[in-house]
C-alpha cells in the first residue's frame, strides 16, 4: 500500500480539495483508504478563546433592552 501526505483544504461545500499531482497518481475507479488528521488548538489558543467568550458574555450581561435606543444613533 502506498501513502501520500499533503496539505489539503476543505471547501465551503464540505469537500476536500486534492492537489493535481495526487489526482495524477490515482487510477479511475480505484478504491482508496482515507485518513484525516486535523490540528488541535494549543492550550494557549483554547485559553484565549475562553477569555474572549467570557468577555463577550460579561459585556452582553450589562446590556439592557432600554439601551437599544442608542443603536439608532
């Protein structure tokens, strides 16, 4: 079994784009095995995301419907 490693992108339609050089290596109607590896966020990135979420929640807690009058200014 051969293995090819390459970076790929997932499109907005949810499809994985394969580089042309890989397409050239594959025969039509050939069965392949697909393994998808994705990078997980680091602990630092997870903490930063949590802080952003907490800040947004706290900001919105102080918002009142009475403040909506200022949205039209």
